[in-house]
C-alpha cells in the first residue's frame, strides 16, 4: 500500500481505530445526564462552556509544545500530564457547548477561526519553547493560570448547572496538583543561581500584563453569574492575588512592575500568537476534511 | 453470573492488576431481565482509559448473554483514590506499585498551597523501606507519581492521592 503522505493512511477504511487524536472517540459526556434547566439561557450556557473550554484547549496545546523539549524527562511527562487533564476538561466543556449549538467537540476545536475562540490571552501567548519565553516563563504562566482556574472552578462547583458543577469538581482536584507544581518550580528557580532567578523574574514580567483580563467579566459571564450558573471572575481577584503573593513571598520575589495590556479574548479578539497556534493545532483536520481515525 | 459479578471482574486497562470494582470507578449495576445498566465514573477528566472501560464492559456483558447493555457515566461525585478497595491497595503493592494514602474528605475553604513536596510516608513496594523520595508528581499516567527508594535504589510508581 502506498500513500502520498502519512496521514492518508489514517483515512482509509480501517476496521481498527487509530491511536492518533481526532474523531472516532465517544462523546466526552457520553452517558452523563445533560438536561438543562428551563431557567438557564441555552445560548449563554453554550457560550460560557466555550470560554472555559477554550481556555483549557488552547493552553493544553501550548503545554504540549514542550513535549520532548523540557529541561528533563520528568518535566516532559509532567507538562504532558497537565495538558491531558486540561484537554479532558476541554472535551467535556466543548461537547456541552456543541450539543447545545448543534455541532460537536471536533468541529469546535478544529474548524473555528481565531475570532470564534473565546479563551483569555494568557492561554494563548507564546511563553516558550518558542521565542516568546523559556521554561521559567512557562512556569510563571502555569502558576498564574492554574491559581486563577482553580479559584474559578472551586467556586463553580456550586453552579446551578449540574454538568458545570461536576466538571468543575473534577477539575479542582487536578488543578490543585498543577498549581503546586508551578509554585514549587517558581521557588526552585528563584532560589537557584543568580541566572535562574533572573530568568524567573523575566518570566513573571512576560505573563503579568495579562493578569487583569482574567478578572474582567464578559456580559455573558455577568448574566450567568446572576443566574447562579457562572462565576463572576471579578470575585476571584483577592483569592488569586493572595495565592500569588504567598508564592512570590516564599520565593523572595515581588510582583513585576509592568503595565497591563488590553484583553478581549472572551469577545474573540486575540493576540498575534493565536493564528500560528491554531494553524498547527488544526492542520491535519483541515487538510483532510471528514477524516476519521 | 449476575451482571454485577461480570462487571466487577472487568480489569482496568491501565492498571490491569485491578478490577474496575477494586478501582472504585464502578458505581452501580442494575439488571432487569436481559437489560443491564452500568454506571461508571472517570478517574481524571482526560483519562483515555474511559472509552476502553466502556467498551470492555459492553463486550463482557454481551458475552455473558445480556442483550441490552447501557453504560452510563456519572461525573458527580468526583472519583477519589479513597474509593480504591483495601483489596485493591494490597494488589497494587504486590505488583510493585505503591498505593495511595487514605485522604478523607477535604476541609472546606480555599484549597491550601503546597510549596514543597509533601512529607508523606510512602513505603518502597520492593523492599519495604520507608526511606523513599518523590522524583516527580507526574508519572506514566495521570494517576501516578514517580518515586525512588533510598535503600534498594529502585524507582517505583505510586498512585497519587486525589
Ligand atoms: Zn526499596
């Protein structure tokens, strides 16, 4: 059998499912009771699931870029594991959104353009291994992202939507490990050599300008928070600040003195880092429409 | 065999020393005539073994003569390593995997930060020594951490508490 490219073999009519990512998986919420309360606005709920799902999906893609590039093998494995947890959360959230919108998780992940993604900028910026950062910058982002998402999901466990509450409750356990992992690396790098400390300080300065966006509510988040379904991100600020201050304090570091940059991810406005990220994430699915493997 | 007995004996695809019952992911089995509804819960959000578990359950129950098999997933309450049976903990140790400690219900309020690896006493499953250190909190699968024994020097995996 010969193929012009390796991916062609994936779309042949094989009986066995291939190991690769993509279609052919069971619906991520298969067998889960997914009834929606009549008091909840369905379009808002779908949009909110996309916001939280896109944060996880896009950041999982960034973390996966480290695979085989981390400073040690254990770290390749750790970052891939963290990415897998987030990808699992993303699948459930995108499936929920897809079901309401009449599409599915694959179409949402692979066929939307940048302006249709609803993730915050912190999830998409290049913090390394690309030219935008390094391992220290990556740990700075992991610390801020996981501290924020943990606080968010922790509150979301009380959501009036049972699927969101359940996805959040699982996510809380996972993110507790992610946040600790980042915090321990920040301490280790800050307490290492002058050089590692310098890199840690520089890394924090790269992610800090994106902090404000995390606590800025989109109108949909506002509406759903009032209905008891979502969490108003503004309410998370003091808790997240206090976690970050604790870690920085233990590391002998201070908050970077940098100006905030405009956000807008929740409204579909993204940084220039987003298009190349999506190009890589979506290339196979778009090159072979309808491919099943 | 009852449907429950069939379902309980299905092995976890990633930790084949444990049955789904040992692992605590099998939440309910109900049987009416030749119709069976099995309810399972995932360990981690991204656990790739879940689909495998669903199809293994389906296959084994169909082989046992049940014609109408439905596998449901529940997300709530979220799985915890505390649901691994005592028998499961023993089997893990026998197969060179350190079992998780019992953690009990989490206290209410904000989730505490852990700024250094927790000083949990984890015994080496090979030689029994208590002098072991954590190499990485993340191992070959989402549920495992990697440790090393300071006495026999062997690395080993541990199911981390969640
Ligand atoms: Zn030993």
